């Protein structure tokens, strides 16, 4: 006699519902359990919901994410807030290839432990169906992303020369290249490809796309090893307004990255805006320069436009700037090395304080007469007068070269 394999009705119903995607799974699970169900992304943004009475926010999940994410997702306690009222719930992580891709939440009310035991297998099965659905989404997205990335790559490296061609390709994804754009580079400092950093870049990429969508912009972005390149559409015409909007966008990304514990290693750089899409590759190169100079000079949000002398020195021929530095400050540096003096240090503070002797004295906690004596000594060694405007410009540029680690 052949044995028959019994499949519970709820498994069959959930499998059929999964053909309608996450919304179908969510609705069917809520119907089976007679409880509100929410499916979110890793940042708790709703992907699907069913039987919710009011807007619900997720307050916390028991255990750390590392404990939730294993080979088999656990069902753990969590808490929601509905119109300010706390509600108990349970949660199962949705995993894909060992990575957290979202959560399945159920509002359960009281007696959570008893209910978990009763419906554990249902939740685990629904979570596995969510994983399959997210895999389909991811594969489709990756396929589309390959075509997008090829196009973006060509833009960033100047391989596309015809404006009309760029505009036509952009229209495929709803990107309007008749408008001005600028390049923003986000990068992880000291990126290590063979560490967890690649996962961090993936998370940051997802976050940036989400913030762009929240800003009513269609994301034009690409991951490139340790960086994420964003082609940011500018809706205004005033430069100051555009800079303010970009700063606000970057700040929103940084706040979200801080929640994910990524902000302490993230740095940015912004190129100049361009109304010609075939010249966006220039903005990309400028954004990378702004990023690198921003790191060296500790500039919070470095715009290439705002760098001035720094960008000229950074891009200039290395041998030239070394010779310039030696010609301007070489004698003074050698004097300090031989005599153990602090004349270079004093002069650097003087330049940093716009050659104001009072501000410099306060910054170094020195008497003005002591400073005057040191500056007289500097003038003797350099055979230059420090009140000469051209001399001051040369000294300022030389110290900029030193800051940019060009020597």
C-alpha cells in the first residue's frame, strides 16, 4: 500500500498566493493567522502589509542581527507602535545567500510565547516564500542593472560623444539628460575588497537609491569597487540653491548610514554641474579629486568648485610643486631640522590665521614680541619680507602643498 504525503492547506494556499508576489504572501498569511502582517526591507520600510488598522512603526527587535541571521532564521519577539500605543509582535528575518534582505513581522498581542509555538512552522514557510520572491526580484534587478551600468560606465569615462544618443538611452530608464546633472562620489575609506566591506557597499548603494527615490529623483547610480557614483539631477538654476540641495541629500544619506553604522568611514566628493551629458566624465574626475582633497584637508562636504587653489595644486605636476615648495620654504625647513627650531610651525599658524599676529599669538599662546622676533628670523633665513603680498601668497601655496601631501 502506497503512503500518501499530506500537505496542510495553509502551505498550498501560501504557495499559490506567492504567485502574486510579496503582497500575495502577506495577504494570505494575514488571512491564515487572522493577525496583521508586515513585510519590510532591512531598514523597516514597508514592502507589503495586510490587516493593519493604523500606521505602524517598528520599535525594536529582540537580539542582535547577528543572532537573528543564521542558517535558519529564528522567530523572535519585537515591538510595534500604533498611534503611540505599544503592541507586541514576532519577527522572522528574510535571508538570501546569507544576507539579510528584510523582515516578516506579525502583530501578535499578548501570550506571544504560546502563539509562536503554534504558528512557528507557518511563519518559517512564509519567510522562505518571501526569500524566493526576493531572489526573483534581485535577479531581475541585476539583469536590468547590467545594462544600466554599461551605459553609466560609458558616461563616466567619456565613451559617448553624441548628446542625442545619451538622451535617447536615458529615456529608457526615465532619466532626463536634457537637464543639468552633477556627479557625487560616495566612498568607504580604506575599502578592503576581501572583507565585509563589499556587503557594506551593497547596503550603502541600496540606502542611496532609497534616499534618491524619497527625493522624487530616479536613481542614476553605480557601484564601482569601493565607491558609489551618483549622477544627480539638478532641478534648480541657481548654483547656491543646487549646492544647498546636494548638501541636504548627502546629509540624509549620512544620517541613514549612521543608523547602519557606516557613517564613520564614508566620505564624499562633488564635481561641477554640467548641462551637457557628454561632458559628465569631467564632473566624475572632479568629484574624485574633491573626495581625495576633502580627506586630506578634512573638508566635510567637498565641492570641486569650492576648492580653489587646492584643486590646482593637487592636479599639478608633482615635480613642479616639489620644486615650488623647496624654493619657497626649503631653507626654513632645513634651518629647523638643523637647529631644532619651530619657525616652520610658527609660520604655518601665521598663514592659517590670515597673517594676523594677534590671532596667531592667541593660537600659539605666545607673546606678540616673541612672534615678532621669530618672524624677523624667518625673514632673514628666507631673505623675504613677510608683509609683501606676493610672498604671503607663495607661503600659503607652499603650505597647501604640504597639506596635500605632495612632498
